[in-house]
């Protein structure tokens, strides 16, 4: 049997390549037969290559023609009705050249109701090849889970492109194995109940629907991507250890800004021929173990099987036929291609690295020494015995005795496997949430580098110098020196000591209702009696003034003995109290007038929390000393 196949370039670069091939072919005809105007007429399809004779493992034979429609997916999407007509004309052309079956590659199988309109008007059977692509992607996922020593029933997979034909049938294949699915769709108006009707009712409890792929980044490690447009997954946001099987052309994974070695991007849905298959004619010089897209391979294999039938068309592919085409492919000497990433075969050491990241990021539950209910009771008992018995009773009396064992993004999971939104966020410590994949990846990379983490006095600290340089670049004005400490309250202690060391004055001013920490010096400039009273007397010569009152500040400064004034741009622990407009500007002017250092505590307001990198930048104020902490 002879088959035809309509491919199309997946990028502008490949489109140019196809056009160069076309020009080369026409030029060769001119050289052989002389110039003919007909050689240079606009063509619907561009000849690409021919299979003169393919012999499979069983001895079955076929031949074929591959031609390009020189349009990218984006160009087809812009004019789908016109493209359906062009595809039909292309099928007629291939039929006239002897094709008894035509395969529709890439987006040519998407337009016209996923190939249905094309099939209805075609003079020969057509197939999109999606059944074999889905079969191979399914096998790719099973292979990945095996390499990661991951049981399907313990696995969550995000399927991107649901309810497209490939995504839908892969979901149907994975659900009976117990896999939990995040089905990522792009139909903003679709009702969840309607989207679930494509799947058997008994599996609905294993499925969650989402319109936003970003909701998966911080909790899902395994992905199958099969959209028709590409460029929907940002690899820089994937968790360390994540594996994406990308069957889409153009690819669903965006190009990486910088390489990441802690994730795996698999070229999914690819078929290769074993040595039992021979390719003759124009492809005799090709390695028979080369990669082929599933859509081309399905067409070729159906031709070897002498089955001129419309095999894969429309949204809902039959699971049994998907498994059938996989078995037929194996019978004829074809198999899923060895797992490759960006065109390069994945080596054992690459898998070992990903497995390491996967193990590091494994749910804490698997690392705990006892079942979750026991962990809770043991933790409360230890807390009562070794830390604070009064607080343990308080937690239990108020039903707050939760023990969280896992965290990701804004979610916490307790020993009952109940999930909570974390609105406390460590009082500002978690600007980017729990276990952000980029931060985790950086930490893992650092620890794997075997750099020293604590060397005092005999070494200049490399990482600290890099951080100090970056802080100098982002902080306002001429703040160019950094002193590192372990916490926010220690940063305040250091700021007080630095101010006293730099000035002959000895008095400190702070604001009523302000908060700067609970160590002795920081507590001495904290304006909250509930924190101060149990520890008084505190440091001498620390005086309180009203927050937001520049008149009170000037009255205190007139004495001429004030070394420094410490304040928060917005009082955080005191209730998110915002001062009057231009208050910081007036404070800066008064401190300059009376030779007083301005210490700005940006521990809760800094690093982007108010919409600018630092809160003082709203008034373009530069303090003499700035304290930072948390994140």
C-alpha cells in the first residue's frame, strides 16, 4: 500500500527550510529540463521526501510520500476554514499520486473539528496519528514512573491540553491505574460538570480541573503536554525533580532562559524502528532507528498492515484502538523511541540526578518514622514534655493542636491530610510561599557544590559577598555596606550598636506601638507594653514618641542629644498602621536638621511587600541605616 502524509513546519525556521527545499527542487528541474513557467507556480504542498520501499519485521511492505504544507500552526489557526480546503486539495493531490491512505501531521489534524471535516470530504481514508502518539506518550509515562520508582497509585499527573484527543485518551489510560490527575484546560467558559462527562463516572474522584497551569507548578511533578498551540509550560517554575512528557508540536514547554539540570523535559510521542525494519529508496541513507513522530508512524504502520481506514479522527479516541495500534507497531518492528530530552538521549546518570531531586522533594510523610496519627500525638507529647507544657494545653483547649507535615506554595497539610491556606506566612518570612521550586533548586545546587557553609576569620565569604553586592544594587541611595546577622531582632540590635558607635550622642527615639523585636536592645525601642513590661527595666535613654507626628519628633530632637530615631515605614505588628502622607520625608528632613541618624526598620515592609522593593522608595527617602530580614 502507498500512503501520503501532510506535514507542516513547527517553527518559522523550519518553514524557511521547507521553502529552501522547494526552491532547490524547482531549480534542479530547470537545470534538467530547461526553464518552464509551470515549475514556478505557487504550490499547495511542497514535496519533501519519498519512501520507495519499507519492509517491516513481518515482511510487510509499503511506500509513501511526505509533503509539506508551508504554514506554521499559528498561520493555520488564523485561517482554519481556508486551511481545511487546502488540506482537502492536498489529499486529492496525494491520491492522484497513488496514495490510498493519508496521514495528517500536527495542526493539519486539528483544524476542521480535529480532522472530522477533512475525513468527511476526503476521497481516501485519513488519520491524524493521534492514537499511536497517545500510546507512546502513555508508555513514556509508565517508563518514567518506573525509572523514578514511583507507583501509579501514589502519583499525581498534570495533563495539559484537556479535553483534546491525545490528552483525553491518556487520561482514560492512566485513571484505571489509580493515578490522580490535574486536567489543565483552556476553556474559560466551560462548566466543570460538562468537562468531566468525557470521563467515566467512577474516576471523577481522582480528577481535578484547572484553567491555570501555574496552579500545578508547586505541587505536581509529572506532566503530559498535548496542546495544539504550544508554549504553555514555563520550565523555570517547575519543581525540582519534575518530568514533562511533551508530545506537542510546536512544543508546549517554553524555551528555557537558563538550563536547568533538576528537571527533565522528554520529547514525547516519538517512535523508532528496530533493526528488523528496512527503509529503501530515498531514505536508504537514514538510520532505521531514527525518531519519528507518532502521527507519521501511525500512517506508515497502517499502510504496512494494509489497512486503508480512518483510524484516528475527532476528539474521542477509542482506548482499545489506541492499545491496538501500539501492538501493531511492535509487531512490525517499531517501538517507543528511547527517552530523549531536547533531541538528546537521556543517560542513566541524568535519571539518577532527577531521582535524587525527586527523593529530596518526596512528601515528608514518607520520611516520618510513624503513621500520621501517631506523629501528631507523639509531637504534642514531646512539645509538652520538652518545650512548653502551658502552650501545649492552650493548643489542645483551643483545638489548635495541628501538626503540619507538608507545605507547598500557600498550602499546609496536616497529619489528617487536611489542607489549609497559610495566611500567616511566617509574619512575612514567606514572600514566595513554602518550598518555592526556584529557591529549592538553588539550595540543592548549593549543597551539591560542596562549598563550605561556615568558615570564620580565616576566609573571605564568597556567597555573602555576592549577596552584599546584590543588596547594594537594589537598595536606595548610597546604602553600600551590609552587616549579616541571624534574624530581624539581631539586625535591630546591630543597627542600635552601629548608631551608638558612630555618634557621641547616647539617646534613642522610637515610636509608640512600634515593634522591632524581643531581644533586650530591640525590646527597649519597641513601643508595645505587652512585650516590654515583663522585662523592665530595659536600656536607659530610650524615649517614646507618637508615630506619624513630626511635631513630637522635632520637640524631642531639639534637646540635641538624640543619637538615632528608629521607626517602621508602616507599623506591622502594631496593626498595619500607615503614617500620614510625606511623613518619612519630614522625618528625613528633621533628622538631617538635628544631626540624628535615621534607622528604618523595613523587616516587614521591605523586599517588595508594598509594591516597591522598599517602602521608603514611595517617598524617595534614603535612611542612614536600614534593617532587613524575613525574606
